[in-house]
């Protein structure tokens, strides 16, 4: 039954720390997966295309900051856009669903896992200067790496990435950002691969349809690259803004828990955290899924919470906020699987 919790909270992983934590578990044994729909021929074809960059029956809890979720039938992690195209074509020919994941920092995977092919972008990394102020970045590049690259070049505009974990692809799709900026402010073009046939598509900024924590980048495509227009700025000024942003986050956010950050979008003219807190829900928990006592919009895993626990807590928080304030909160976190 839901109740209160006094579970202590500490540091949450951000940026490249997410990748380092996940790397520690990669290569471990697969888990039993009685729900898989892949036959041996499909597995052999994916191995031929990707070699060691595909794993089968891979627990997705190893690839998300919430540390929960069941296995992927296949986790394909291509290192080039050409390999992305190959995976899409294999899946299309075999009529398999493709589910795309990035850095796993805004992702909730259900407990039975994901059928078909999960296409992860962590190996799809790269940064280059196209002009003195234009950066091309591949979608699997961590936001921390983008910020570090821009700072080294004395280029401003992506200081907001100091408060945005995960990878560029996911950040573009949800127009991730903070109070100092978001992806729409710097993105001039986005490249994607159509899942149905592997076709490469390029969109300018207007066609991306960026808006608050959303975009028109379609789920029928996988974002593979973007171009960012930055502005010259002294490195000391960039570093000062990033330090202030990170300090603000450190003071306001839970630590030493498994988290996806904010679970709900802020409704127009208000804050989800304020609505949850004033509804008296801080500390509410179902199992090890807890509405953080530190930040009410962070619903966190303080131990061995299942996805079912967290989804039940999400539903309960939404219900009580609606009863208390007449506002139905929308999810910011992406939910996948079965």
C-alpha cells in the first residue's frame, strides 16, 4: 500500500557518468527471455551486419538510469549511419518492430521488456566543425561531450547541456533543456533514417516542430545527426554559467538514487513539482518507487523497484494531483515495452 518514506537520497548520475555506470554491466550474461520473437535466422543476419554490436536477450535495466525493465529480444548498437540503415532494412524485411533508445536517461522500460529490435545509439558518436561556428554531431554523442567540445572551441549556446543528461538524439526528440536554453535555440538541421526502408531524411529547423519538451520528429524515424549553430563566447563565461547551473541542480535534486529526472512535464503557467508537493505527495511510495522528498517531480528507484511499481506510483500521483488541483499531468519520461 502507498505510504510515506524517509529513504535518504543522494547523487544522481548525469552526462558521461551514465555511460560509465552502464558500461560496468555490459557484457554480462543475457537473461531468460521466454517472450522473444526472434528466430535463429534473424539473429544470424543481425550478427552478420553488426558483429559484437548486437546482443540478444539483453536486460534493458543495464541501459537506463532508472535501473529497471525487462530484456530486449535484440539490442543493436550500430556505430555508423550505414549500419543504422542496415539494421532498419533487416527489421523491415522481417516485419520486426524497431524501438529506438538513446542514453537511457529519460526512459522507463516495462518489466517484460521489448519485442523485436531495440536500436541503441550509444556507439553512434562524433563531433566536427563544419564552419567556425557550426557543429555537426552524431545522435549517440553524450550531451556532456557536446558541451565540452563547444567550450574548448570558445563557442556558446549549449550551456544548457550542463543540466541535461543523456545523448543528443533523445534530447532533440524531446527538445530537452533547462531554464538557460533548449535544443530548439541552436539546432539548424536534423538527419534521420526512416525505419520502414532505411531512407535518409534531412529536415531544417522549421520542419522539426520544436516546442516545450516535444518536437515533430516522428517515431517512424531514428535521429542520427544534427547541426548546431553556436556563437563565439569566452570560455570563462561559458564555464561560469555551466557551474552555476550545475550548482543549482545539485541543491535542488535528489542524489544517490536511480532516476529519470523529472517524470512529468510542467503544465502551462505552473510547475509539476509544486502541484505534486502541495497535494501532499512527497515521500509517497509503492515498493521502492518513491516520490522524492527532495524534488516532488522526481519519482525515483531507491532500491529494487520494478517498472510496475513506478507506473503504479505515476498513476497514483496523477490521480491525486487531478483531484487536488484539477490538472492532469502529462508524462515527460518515455515508456516502452510490455
